[in-house]
C-alpha cells in the first residue's frame, strides 16, 4: 500500500525531533579549507536524508486501529446513533457499520437486508413477525416508523449481549447522519462501511454497480475519501468502487469455516463471492487473492487467521484486520502477531487492554 506521508503531516513533537536532529548536523563545528567544504556538503546531505527518512518513517508507521463493530454492539443497539455515540465515547479510531439502500435510494445503516425480528418493533411497540420485509422494499419514511432501540428479550440473540443498554426510540439511521456525527468529533475518526450484498441477494438488494456508485457519491460529497474504507464479502462492489474511485480504500472480507465459507471455490474454480477471481491463479493464497482484488486490507473471521498468514499478508503490503474479536485473551494474542487493528463489539475492552500493554 503506498505511503501517504509528508513531513508537514507529522505530529508536532516528531517534527521537532526531526528538525533537532538535522540541526545538530548542520550546526556542527565548521572545518576550514577544502576538507571543511566537503564536510559541510556531507553534513547538509546527511541532514536532508535524515529529514526525508524520519518523515517517511513517521508517516508510514501504522497506528493500531480500534474499530467498533456495528458501532459498539456489545454496549448499545447495533447500527444505531446510540451505538455510534457509544463507540466514539469509548475512543475508537474507526466506526464500523453496514449499509443497505431503501426503495427511494437512501443509504441506511443496517446489517440485514431484511428487517430483523430480533431487533425491530412496530410503532405500537409490537415485535415484527418473521420473516421481515426487505429494506429495499421500504421508503426511508416507512423505515423510520420502526423502533430498533432494544433486543427482543426472549430471543437467543438478546442473551448474547447482556451488557447492551436499550435505547428506546432509536431509528435506523442514514449514512448521512453517521457522517454528520463523525465529522462533528473534535478528533479524526474513520469509517469502515460494508456493502451488505451477497451473490444470491437478487431483487432484495440494489445491484452491485448501483450500490457502489451510491456509496462513492456519498463519500465524495462528504469529502471523506481519505478516511473511509469500503468493505464487503461480495467483492463485486469492491471492484466497482476501485474502478469508480481509486482514491477510496477497500477491504476484502472473508470467512472460511466449515458451515460458512466465502472462499470455497464453485464449479468454475472461483468463489461466487470473489467477482470471478480464482485463488488457484494466485497459488491458493487468500492474501494474494485479496491483493489481486485491489484491496488494501484483508479482514477475515478472526479464527481463520494464523501468524504465518499475518506475515504473508504484511509482506504483500496488506493491512490485517480480523473480525469480530470480543475476548481479551484473543485480542492479546492477535495483537502479539502484529495485526493492524481489530474489529470488536466491545471497544472499551480493547482500549483498556491496549492501555495496559
């Protein structure tokens, strides 16, 4: 991945150290004559190299990226403004969330393509019946009538998140609302946005090319090209984003479990999730396949990651970002392997662990 560093982007303290080291070379005791002239030229050259070298080192050094999954699902109702605020309050570097598109073309933040009966209530407080209707079939105004501020108490899903605090009255937010919230922060916060689409979504989800175009248009309109990453398991949208907006980073999502695999090849040798790319053409290597797709980040189910795979991905210039890591022992091990960040439902745990290390 190319380094976007420039000396003026370094923190002030690092600029001061860089200037100071160069000044020591330039202020060395002068030597008279030809020898002195040569020495001064060498000192000036060394100072210039030091400035460039330290600037590049500072700019390229990767900062660990704490990402709040669906905002902070373990703490507040997922993909709501309450969850995004909880993530920001915890101190995340990046808010991770999911996108869908309504019937009237508005990008909204939702993990499921259909309304989820485990988290969605009608305006009268009754829980919706399964299966929920596709978000694509509703206008934004219709979508806003549903409450997503708490988990269905008798459901198995609710038992997974005992620390989640209800926020009754929360509605499914729009991408514009998330962007407005992030831009209002006193510090820089990035966004990692997933296009929720599958090879079999059909008419329930907007087509891949249109999905990509709408997201690119929204990111460009907000001027956030340098702080947004678009991620997906379905790489069709990622290739389209790269075609439309090479300045916007993409992250290739994968999972490789027995029950669920986006990497397992189909009859033609390509996974239906990978836009025609074949792992066999890249030595069977998932990191190499990710690089071939033009992604700057490989984001895998955390249990699929091994330390040798971290080294392989890093050697290819990829960032390594496992999801979704919620236990501190697992966080600590993966950090020790040299991952670039973690996506977690409990950003408070990860931040506390980082402080203690």
